[in-house]
């Protein structure tokens, strides 16, 4: 495996990309060239963003919040919206991330849970693999575990998204220049604090094969050469609202570093960058965590477009794999007939509910009085909740602990926080899972005309192949 990896690098470094490109415009490096960004020109590089679980309402919430707190009129990505995407999978009107990411990476409909395989469980070459073979530098960035469904669907072939140890093994074996995000756990064996049962240390194997290993923001800042394997956390990276900058870089910082390293080489590149935790906050019905991950996504897209503007040969496009949560902007809390929606009220919140509950687990062995005091202090400072009603509910919930036990009581508290944060903004959640609504499509730069209007997710995948000048194997 390691030998194959080394061989792959040798092959890539000796392969001339001009033999597989039909656009022949790589010599034009004029910054912001009007010719290159005009209709009909082909990009040299493609940056593909995926905002996992992010629908139109999520972008609307972020826009309205930003307007209310900073006076900005729009999100950056509003200027790039070119259409929308239909997301159903081969076996369900509601897709999961595995099937929809496989639609983008392979241009095919497949079943929920499938990673880089068709409905018969047969492997299908992904756009990243085709790009590697054609001499491109390639990269994957995600705020989730790098072995999670979305990045996995570009870099591996397994019948089930749950096979993350196998996904990790496949990811480092194919010459990808940048692997960045969370998820050391499936790269490390149990003996070293990971979750692998086979005893293999894939981090060490990657190092032997030439990867620089990176684990902190400072190490990322110091990185100067490819390939890099940068995994900042064992599990998913933090929600943006909880992120500690010294430990974990922002999505924007990861994007800027990746593009800076890739642009040092003359080779064309393809990179997929995922804002993966927008989805998790949707599942958790945690509106503040959801909001701040969407804003972080907008900043990362802006950074990529700033790069594309000065580079002049880069297509930046983005979409979501599906919506999550059935978010609505405006909700009927109570039966009043009125239009109520106050996104600015989310400005008081500085923690995810997940982080709050995790910290609570540390003190839950305390007396009811101590737990009550902790919850009231924390919900006051982290969520801005201090009303008499809220305090009465917390006291009732802590008493409920005596009859129902910690687990039931704290589930009750979590639901109370989900409801209270939603009520604060007067937003609604219809689901704690994915929905079938269409998702927005964004594009900027040469080749952006290929992404236009209402598209199926498989059509988006096929268009990425075309934008890169790559043939899709049928
Ligand atoms: Mg994902
Ligand atoms: Zn999801």
C-alpha cells in the first residue's frame, strides 16, 4: 500500500497535464482576465464547496442575522447564486449525504448510505480520482471527520458509509495532496486512542509515504509543501460557535491555506471543501450553531472567490447535498396570527447546545441544588435565558431527575434549549432529519455557465467532470 502511494506520487509528478486537457489555455495567467472569465472559457482549477444540510432558509437566516447585527445587506454568496439543485436518491425521495455526495462525485444516482458505488454496489470512478489520474493536484477539506460521508464519497468506494476505517485506508492510498479536517479516530488503532480494530496506524503509514502530518492551527500555518494530512480533532471539528482558534482553524483559514499550497504548483487542481457541520446543527435543531456554521461557510466561499479573482483561471462553485431540519423563518409559537421572526435575538448565544450538555455531564453527579445553580448560570451567560418562566422550568427539570434519572432529565433539558433558542428568534424546525426541498447552487469564474438553472445533483456532478475537461467513465 505504502509502495503504491509512493509510486502514485512519482506518476503524478511525471505526468504532463497538458496531454489530457483540451482547453489549452493554461499559459494565460493574466490576473482577472476578462477573456478567461467570459462565457465559453474553461477553468484550469475547480473549487467545489458543499454546505451539508444547508437549504435556502439557512442562508436566509444568516443573511437576516447579519443585516440585523452588522448592517451588511447580503451574504457574500448571494451574488453567486445561479440556480438550484434537486437532491433525491435512487431509493428515497429524501437523500442522505452519502448518496448525494456520490451524485456529485460520480454523476450517478445511488442508494442512501452508498459511498462511491452504484446501486449494484459496483465502484464508480470519482471526479477526484479522474483528476488525480489526469495529473491534477487534488484536495479534500471538511469540518467533519475526513472519513465521513461527504469527503468519503470523493475518495473511496464502500457499500456503507459506516465503514470509516476502510475509508481511511483508501484515502491515503491514491495520491491526494491535501486531506484536511477532523477524524483522527479512524486513522489510529485502538492502542493509540483511535477506533481501528486492525492495529494499523494510517497516520504513520501516510507519514512514511511522504505526507506532512499536521494537528494544530500553528502547524497548518507553518506548512509549506504538499502533500499534507491535517487532522485537528479525533472526531468532527467543533461547531464554529464553540471553536478555539489555537486548536482548530476556521473553514476560511483551511480554504486559504489549501488554495495557497495548491497554487504554488503549476499543475491544475481540484478541491472539494465541505462545511459539514451545518447539517449536524440542523439534526440537533440548534439554530445558533447552525447559523454560525453558515456564516463561516460564507466567509470561506468569499476567500475562495478572492483567490479566483486574482488567479483568473479558477472556477468556484458550491451547493448542498440536501436540506436538514426543515427550517422555517418565522414560526407560530402559540396561536397568534402575526408575522414574527427575530434573528437578531440569536446574537446573545455563544455556545452550541451540544457543548452545553457535554459540560453538564461533567457536573451531573452534584446535588440538585448545585446542578440547578450551574444550569441557571450557564444558560444565563451562554444563551441569555434568565426569565422567571425559564428558571421555573429548569427547577422542575432538575427535580424530575430524582424520578426519571439523569439521562431522561438532561434529554428534557436539551429539548428545552432547542425550543427556547428557536422561540428566541421565532424560527421553526419541521424535522430533526433531512428534507427533500431543493438547495441553492452557486458559481463564479470561468466555466460557471455550466452551472445554471434547475439541475439534478447528478447533472451537477457531470458538469464538474466537464469543467475539469475530464471524461466520465460510463
Ligand atoms: Mg457531510
Ligand atoms: Zn445529515
